[in-house]
């Protein structure tokens, strides 16, 4: 049509660099902008842009907040008193996340914060990251109420190339199951389970559940979590192709 990129960008009302990113597929075309581009070029427009829901409308329909940060109801890391006093006397943590972040980390027992303390003391970053946006391919991720998690962000730790989300709910054979942790390094997914002393031995239900899970399950005993060898064990088991350990 004899249009230069500069002229085309001007007609679209976008910068030349933005148009270049759309053309190279580095960025998805917004529906309204794509509609305008097709009209300018005289090409078939396909579905009306009015039919396409924005992500904001998706979140509103699901009752998700615009901030997109989600934490399940129940006790959090901030609510739990410190247990395992001998562990804290040995570690003497100096690098804990702020209270606001700990309020976003669901925790069922005082054992789980010991895992988080290990990670933070070893330099882990704390962040709010969407597991769905990372393309978790195996099971449906849901909230505590059983609604789709969507692109909402959850509290996570970034440690040695792994993202570790505490307390993630999935649908497994039509049942809502809570995982103690879900880990991803950009290529591999792992399920983490932290077994308290009351759960020292795997039950038949644990074995059945683990057999249903597609990502390999890594289990840690209370003794392993409280030991100063925990991070070494975590590294080894995350890297193992057959990670159903402990």
C-alpha cells in the first residue's frame, strides 16, 4: 500500500518501536489495535474486538482483585508462633521477609516456616509470581474455594534458579488437593511435601495421590527439614530425574 512503518505507526497511534515489537511477535497485538490495523490495510477483520474480553474483565468475572495477588484464607506465616525453638537457636535467622509478605504465605504448621527460613537465610528472594503465567501444564490450579486461579500472583521464593510457591491448590481427579509447595526452574516442575512428625510415614492415600501427580513429588521428613543439611538435600532432590525421595 506504499505505507512506511513510520506512517503506519502514526495512523495506529503507537510508537514505531511498539509497532516493531508487534510485527516481530515479541508482543501480542491488543484486540482493538489489531482491528484498527486490519481496517487501515483493508484486510478481513475477523471477530469484532467487542467480543474479546480483556484480562481485566476476566478477573472481574472471577471476582479477582485488580492487583492480582491472592492468598488462601486461613493461618499464614505471620500468624504462627515460632515452633522448633532448637532450630531457631541454631539458625538465628537474620534475613526474614517483611511482615506484609509473610501475611501472604499460607502455612498449615510451624514446620513449613522452617523451610522458608532456610531459603531466605541462603539468599532467596521473595516475590509475587503467577504460576499460571509460567504455563503450569499438568493440573488445574485453583483457589481454596475451588475457583480457577487464573493469572493471579502468589507469594513465592526465588532460589538458585527455582521459583518455589508455598501451599498451592490443584484439582486432582476431581478433588481439590493442597500441595505444600510447587517448584519450577523454567523447564522442570516439582511437587514439594513437608511431612511433620505426625505424618512420618506415607499412608496409602499419600502413595495414591503421589501416583496421580504428574510432576515428581519430593518429600522431606521433619528431621531433614530441621537439619542444617536441608538445602543440600533440596538441591539434590530437585535435580534428580526421579524425585520421589525420602
